[in-house]
C-alpha cells in the first residue's frame, strides 16, 4: 500500500478504514439485536486501538499535534458512549447519551479522514495553509454532522413530566 507507513500507521489506517465502514453500516441499519451489538463492539474496540496508535504517529509534524488531541477526545467520546450501556440499571436517557457520543465519535473519524485526505492531496506549502484547511474541513464536517445527528436522534426515552401528570389527573391535554 504505502511503503512509508510504520507498523502503528498501518494498524491505524486499516482500523480507521474498517471503522468508517462499520460505523456507516451501524448508522444505516436498525439499532437493535445481536448484529448491532457485534458491530458496535467491533467499532468500539477497533476505535480504541486506532486512537491509541494515533498517539504513536508523529511523522506529520514530528511532535504532538491536533490529531493527537482529536484522538484523545474521540477516545473520551467512545468511553462516554459505552458507560451508560454498562450501568445497571441503565439511566433513563441511555439511548440518547449513547447515540450522541458514538455519533460524534464517528464524526471525528470522518473529519480526520477528510482532513488527512485534503492535506495529502492539496498542494499546500505553508503550515498556516494546513491549519486553515483543517479548520475549514472540520467546520464543514461538523456542520453537516450536526444536522444529520439531530435529524436521526432516537426518540426520547422518558415521557415529559407534564404530559404524564396531566394524563394521570384526567385533565384534557
């Protein structure tokens, strides 16, 4: 593939590409059942390893940079998406918490892929051009993602308190 990739870079690339595919399948398929759970476990474990390998890659700038910060933030999103699933009893809004954190984890993956692709394909010669390109791609990715995430968010897990009380009291709604 690319002869200049280190072992960490190769692992990162392969897992990121697999997670891109699995994440899209998760988004498009129904959110219940063993298939969703199995793909979800794969996504979580693969992203944790991919984020870890990101911290080992320093060829882009030679030192800790914004991609490393993004990997740490993505790692936190994945952990926060899984925590409500592991708690017993689950919080009443566990679906919403899980959905939002895992969705933003996927957005971070797609944004990093878009930025990496743009930085490698565009004829950028100065560091500030790279930073501006990364900023523009990130803002565009997050704007689109925000609209999609809002549109497809899961229904509320809990009825609104006022609705439940009015129904119990027999008051017309």
